C-alpha cells in the first residue's frame, strides 16, 4: 500500500467516523412535540404518542418543552415498530422529558404545533383505492340565526368491512374565500371509537392553520384497536353571509379530506380513501339561475318553486327564512320536486338542496 493510498483510506475513515458521530448525535436529539422525529410537529405525532401512551422510561436531562434540541442521554428500551425515517425510540414521544408518555406530552404537541426544525421529512400518507375504507362527508342540518350560514357535516368512516381502529390523523382542506377563517370546529364521536372503558383517555386534536387547512387527530391510548366503522365526528363551519349577494353564478366552495393516516394497534397503516364536497353558491338575482346540474325556478316566485337536478337525485330540501330559522324541510328521492310557498312571508328565503354529492345554497325571493 502506498503512503498516498493509506492516507486516503485514513481520511475516508475519519470522514466516516465524523459522519456516523453526527448521525449518532442527530438520533439523540428530541424536539419537544415532534414525536415522529421528522422535523415538524403535526397531527401525525399524536399517533406516535397514542401508540406509546402510558409507558415509562429514563427521565431526560432537560425536563422542558422549549422548541429547541433536547438531548436524550439514555434511550428507552422500546422502539416504534416502523418509521419512514428509520428506527425510532420511544424517547421521542416523551415530549416534555419527564420519563412518562402521557397527557402532558399531548399538551406539548398542542403547544408546539406546526413548529418546524431544519430538514423536515414530510409525513408519509398512503392513498387508498377501490375496496379500501373511505372517510367522507355526510349531511348538513342547521343554519344559525343572525346571518352567517353554518354547515354541519358528519365525517363517516365506511368500508366493505369493519376496520381495526387505533388512531387516525387527517386534514380537511377548505376554501378560504367562502368559509369564514377560524370558523371550523370538530367534535369527536366516541361511541364506537372509545366504547365504555372507564379511565381510558382518548386523544383528540384539532388545529386550524388559518390558511384553509384544518388538521384532526384521534388516538386511543390503551394499545388495543376497536373494530368498527361509522361517524368519527362532527365538523361545523360557517359560510360567509355576504357571499349570497356578491358572488358570481357558478361559484362554489369546496372541502376536501386528505392526508389520511389510519393505524391499528400494531402501528400498521390502513389505506383510506378521502373525499371532497362541493357546495355551490348561486348568486341571487332576478334571472332564472341555472347551474350545470341544478335548476331552481321561477325566481322570484309566487306560489311554488320547481327544483330539478340532472346527474344526482335530490335527497333533501330545506328552506330558511331571513332570520335563519328552518321553515320547511323535506326528504326527497327524485330528480324533480315542486315546493309550495303560499303561507310564506314576502322576502328572501334561503333554499338548501342536497344531492348525493353536493349541497346547493340559493337565495330566492318570495313575491
Ligand atoms: Ca412530527
Ligand atoms: Ca412526558
């Protein structure tokens, strides 16, 4: 071996050592709240927390939740079963460093939510396909008096067979032009997700980023899946009131469920199909409005309104007065329906028509 070659090998070894030391060091630093250690605190971190919930290990040198690198002196005995970024120790899920994985760590995720470290590895989501469970929007049922229109939607997890549910994280994207910012709210439905187990806590997180993304995470905490499906929660949001007067015909609001990660108690990902919902917001003028698939006429109206659709049958029709009070509701199953209006006061009426896929909101004038 020449001296030059020996030197090269030596420097290579040195570089390798430095690199592996850097790697070792990187593996031993936790950013409080980033339980998945991908460089960002998101709803997915709740799944890691929920999976490791209730376990204990070595207390960290620095028991605090400041958003800065915290050294893990002693790794825990447990690792997560799988991770897109390689082996991951339970110490990352002990967000506040006190040696227990519990509700205080959940608070740390909320406290440091959306915080970003250098070098983010994006969360990994598996897009569902035909035959996989589906997470979709269902139903609307109320308008709040006082102007703005509140929509209430059920989030339903359905599929060909019950799913093994341990936790789920997903994002509802909404249109910031039509939905009032920060008006989105979520209420979990515990009935089948967390059935009668006294003392078993459910972790539920919702976070609005203020830019049209509403993150939700739900996780069980007892290391046992439940088998089932159905409503996982209710979401409400407010549609801008003045939109009814200012929007152009054909404008719509959209909502989309995306970036879904459903896990079972083995931390395995179950692919889930997302959903989208289009809410058509038709302008109120005296012309006969026509969208591609919905016709409401005449407008203004005297005694009746005819409603017809082209592609999806009408499921439900509701009428609200200008105070937002429900004055008429009818379940339908056809492409055409006539509504009688004789007893109604003159003025504007909000008509809400629901089909399988869309909700139409239309202001009509009663003469
Ligand atoms: Ca993370
Ligand atoms: Ca802790």
